[in-house]
């Protein structure tokens, strides 16, 4: 069955979560008629876990999404009920923004944005199969008998593929609490040739705020001076709300350790790999037995609800054990559970079977993003979805794909890690993953992603003008630092502002002693940071050039590795399996030696193949 009203659709996006919303919006705004198919229209933009956007390194990703014209930053600002800068006492490169959001306002505003995007259409249904012809996507089939043709397909099904949830020894199918799982999509991916794995994640019990004694907890308010995530945000925010901090104790530990074998994670019910960097509370006591207490961070769910999210208490323990250990925590002695915490196990692909554009190496025109790639986190999903949506539109329009380098953006680090190294556990972004993090600061996002923002046209001309002005203002501030002199003291005499900054004087100290005219504060601050980091970044540029030189040497599809002399059988098999796109991607495959990279370089030079190839087979 086909619907005539969708006859002109060229791109189909599956899933209405953070990845799917970004992908569908990006494709549509690039002029491609796009259909977003989701299992329930009212859960578009739903935040399944904690009510917050951003965090360490994640705040960087959100600002990068904004620079590329994505939705998450703008929607976050519209529902922001608190905002703070994390790592504010450390260097600028690792400082990150984090916003508490009203979950319902976020969902409603995201749905409204999606519904009112030109070229974007919605359908409530479940995609069960992928149709292909001669190695290319041709369409999808749905649970209710619809066949929808398309030239590109973006899969963003989240935790729904074969999702199984656990509360103690009780298990039930579902992609999210109260919602069914997707049972047939995995089989279609396997038929295409994708290797599937099982990952596990989880969430905390939700609590009734009326039953919490906040007077026993430490209150945490937001920062007074903030910079919204989005350059486009001009509206008002809801009433601001504080968060609260409490801690587990020895009694909590005793209860959890006593019942730990009743957790689905340790009873043998869960077989998938769990999140190492965001462990459940029972996993914390197993891995860190010497730690006296663990922090519990209570986040309000919104301004018009009493629901609270006790971050740090993710669990798959039985319902009654959850209540028991909650009542052992200061301030939660009488807490009532509104929704139990649970673990969820779901299917993911081997992300090494994707290109840097997030297109499948197994099927042309198939793009895959979000948790099905092995990531965990709203921001990681949204960043991947945005790139997948842009590149689906590029694929349809026969344009070069957008691929961000590790030196360009945290999104580039995220995707490069996934497609070159893969992941055997849910992938979470950290600043430590980015070797070029001194370049990848929140403050310079508008500068470093300006070329891509111009090229792909997802950002309005007014925003491009704003980004260009910021870049010029930073350059002007840098020139002013180098030319203007100031008397620091009698011993040092008159020195340039640049010298004063490098000798340890703060920008605030300079502002009290001289005028900077019409140069905006944010440009002055960014220019001062660039100055302080300048020497380190200059040395880093040499590594980046080496990295870029390897990325520039493309490996065409179909290269006959088995016929290349000088490669071991093991390396030939690995290269054949993962089909690296370029020499850099080949170099980071586990087991591929520097000597093997040299052999490949010589072979590619011999064949005079140094240009990217979009499709086709290797030719002798």
C-alpha cells in the first residue's frame, strides 16, 4: 500500500528522538521532501532520562549543533530553568555549559518546531523493513502495511530495536517505559549485512517532590551570568528552579549490597554491555567498594510538576529495594516513587560499518545515527542525527558530504571514534577523548564552524552575519592587544596588553585600566584565551597537518587488499572487513601497523589514486 500524499518524499527518517528530529529537520531545510516516521507523534523530542542538556564536553556539542543550524540548542533555551558553567575553575578548553530544562516545554516546543518545518511531513507508524535494489536504498515497509519509497533513509530508532526492560527479576519488552519495542527492524539490518550487538543503559526512579525534605540537602542555583546555547534564542525562559544535592551512606550501601544479586545486571538477565561512565548505583558499590558515599543530584522535571529526577541512582533493582535504599538517604526518608528506575537492553550496530558521513558501508543511501550507533546521551544522538540528516540530503542532491575532522569539532571526534575504532560499550563523550581540545572550546565554536555553516546553508543569513562579526571582533581584539600599551608598574614600565596578559594579568584587570571601545566582551574574552593558548595550539597544528594529510589520501571502495604484497593475512582481513575510507581510518584500526600503512601508501601512490571516490568499484 502506498499513500499518494507522500509520493514526492525523497528522504525517510525513522524515529522522533533527538537524533531523528535533527536529521529530519536538517534534510527538510536543505530542500529535500522528508517524511519522519515515528511510533508515537506525541513523544517527539521526549527526554527519556534526566531533564538536562549539556555537561562536560556535551555543552561543546550543543553549541556546535547550534553553529550548524540544529534544533537542540534553541529548544533547550526555550525550556531552560537553570544554567551553569561546569569546570569554571579550570581552563577555558574544558569549561562546559549545562542547562536544566522543563521536560514538557522541551517536548512541546520540539514537536511544534518539527510540525512547522517546510518540506517535513509526519507519520505515526513503525518501520519494520528496509527495501533495497542494486545496493541502494529504495524504500521502507511499515507495521501497518505501508510501503514508502525514498532515495535516502536515516535510521534513528534509539533504544527501541528489540528493547527489553528490567526491574529486578521482572522483565518486559519495550523501547521506553510504557512504549513497545521495535522487533523487526534488526532482522532487516542483519539481512543488509550489519553486525548487531546488545548494549544496556538505565534510568533512575522518579520521585514526588512533595515527599522530599529539601531542607536536609544542599541547594544549587544556576549561574547569574549565562550565555544561551543558541545564537538564535531571543525569547523568555520559564521560572528558574534550583537543584539539590544529597549523598548515600553506609545504610544505603548495606541495603544495596545485600540485594545486589536481585539486580537484573548481576542476576544474569542482562547480557548486554552496560555504560561504564554512568554506572547504576549497584554497579558503583560493586566497582568502588571503598567509596564511603555517592552523590545524588536531584533535578526538577519542570516548573509545573512535582516530579524530581535523583541523578546518580540509576538502577535495575526490584521496586521494593529501590524504595528501601531511597529511604536510607538524607532528605529522602519519606520519598514516594512515581516511576521506578529500570535498565533497558537494546540492539546496536557495529559502528565501524559506517562511513564518516554516517552512511552505511553495506547499503548506499542508508544513514544511521543515535543510540543504535552505540552512543549514549541526548547530545551525542543529536550531533550524529544532524550530520546524518545533512548527508542524506547531500546524497540525494549529489553534493559532497559534510565530514567533520577531529580538529574541527567534538562531533567530529565522536563520529571518528565510532567509525574508526568502534565501541564495545555505550559511548559517552568526554573532553579527554579530544586530543585537540585546546582548539575545540565553547567560546570559539562560531569561528571554527563558520566555513561549514556557510557551505551547507542550514543557518540563516542573519546568523552567518553574527558569526562573521564575532570572528572579526576577535581578530580586532587580538590586534588591539598587540598594539595598545599600558604601564603595569614602575619596574616593568609600559608593555603591550598582549605582554601583560601573557605575564599573568587578567582581562578584568586590563578592563579596569583601559578602554576597549566598541569591542564586545565575548570577543575580548575569546581573543584573550586564544592569546594564552597560542603557543600550545601552534605546536598542535603540526600534528593536525599530519592527521589531515592521512585523511586526504582516500581509499576507493573495492580495493583488493588480498592482492597487496607486504600485508599480513590478519591485516588484509581487517581492512577487507572495515573498508576504511582513507589512510587515517586504516591507520587506527586495531592491529594495523605503521609498516602496513606505509605499504598502503605506496600502493595507492603506485595506482595514482588520491581523490575521493563517491561510489563504484576499484579498477585495475
